[in-house]
């Protein structure tokens, strides 16, 4: 964003003399809040300026920004959520579970057949964003797979979910053909998509930090309008 895209009626107040944080500070002279556009990402700052310029000029907010070589500096845009986080946020509970060819059944000489679970609702799926893991708990029963399987046969069970490393376990179907599963899936690399680069661009050492009210045309903030019109009343909304 070019510096001249932000029309500011500059005043003589200094941002570094105001109390507050990097996002907003209080102007003791006007008793108004001053918003730092450079603490926002460029899309956020553009949206803020657009909303402010749609207001009546008398109640528009005061802002500051950092500009270097004619370009406004901004905070980096937030990184988009990792694919697995979007998948988890969508509330998806479908996790693939399959029985693959594993060890042989004790009374048979051939490998176990491949089977797909027909009732994935028997699985409880919990997403743990803080550890980037999916926990899968449930039971594997005879009625949930394409069988039949001999009691005591061993099978390779693979559990998979989008963006997660598949987990493979070997299980033995006991006499009742019921096996309890508890599997944790870890996120497969890469875990994050590339973050957006900051929209600011450095250059010369000429850093400008203007302070003033957003107006239709840039200029100076007239001294007679610097007092807070809301002082002693409801207070300025900004």
C-alpha cells in the first residue's frame, strides 16, 4: 500500500509520546484513541480504512502508520491454518480403517483377506489441535467387516485420516471376534502451509510515522478541531 493511499490530516502529536500498546494508544490532547495501521496486516488495514472513510468525517478515527520509502509497513498476514486443522475444524469424523493381509490364521495356511470396515461410526475420533494428533478409539467386531475370520486369526489393521500418517497395528481376533483399538495418529509433514510474506517492503532509511485523523483528502489537522467533541459527554467511539 502506498503512503498516499491513506489520507491523514496530520497533527503535531507524536505516537511515541502516547500511552498504550502497539495497536492503540491514547492521545492526551484530544482524549481520543489512535489506531496503529502498521500493527495490522495489509488486508486488515485496508478494511479498517474503508470502514472509517464510510463514516461521517466528524467521527472518523485517528490513526498512525509507519511508512518507508513511500510504502506503508504492515504486520505479517496470519498464516493460513494447516490442512489438517481445516479438516478437523470441519468436524470430520470419518477415519479410514482397513484389515490388510497380516499373519495367517492358525488353522489356515493362507493370508487374511483384505476387508473394509462397514460401520466407521463404531469408532470414536478425537482431534487434539494442541498436540496435532487424532485419537481413534473403538471396537472391531465381526459384523463390521467383510469376513468371515477364524477366531484367533491375526490381522494387520491400518487406520488413516487426511493429512495424518497412517498407523498400522497387528491385532488378533479372539473367540468372540471383538478387538478393542486405541490408536493415535500424528500429523504427516509438512504440518503447515507456507505463511504469507509480510506486505511491507523496506528500502531507504526514511521512516515516516504520521499521526492524524482519517479524512477525504490528506493535509493538516486544523487546530480548532483537535478538541474532543465528545469530551464531557458520551466519549468518542474511537
